[in-house]
């Protein structure tokens, strides 16, 4: 039996901003909106996977309070559906609810 409980965790998927619109706070605003929505649902945390070949995105999330989380061995957490060659880090942020 494990005590790694996923209940009450919202998940962000596929945040993307076209190149010409980057560095205009759009991604930050999208993440803030997702956090607000998660709070309104009563979630206690928000999580996402980030492609390790995209350090700018990882920096964005860490700058907004996300932390890279090592999922415990043997836990059955969902993985992004993408090419098997792509590696991800898992990030999570606790929400003030």
C-alpha cells in the first residue's frame, strides 16, 4: 500500500505560445489562470510534465513556484503521450486553498 495520494491535483497539459508572442508574459498568465481554475475546483496542488529539451519552459515553471518532483519508484503516475524518445521532468506546485 502506498500513501502517495493524487486526489485534488490538477494537471496542466500543452501550454504553447507562438514564437512571435513569447516573452510577453502570455505563458505566465496562462499558468496563473490554470492555477486559479484549480483553486476554484478545490485542488490542493497543480502538476505538469515538461520536456527536458526545453529549459526555458522549465525555468518559467520554476520561476512560478513549481518544483521538480521525483515520482516514487513503483508509482503509477500518468505519462505524457508523445514520442518515446522525449524525456520529461515532473513538476508540482502546492496551492493556497
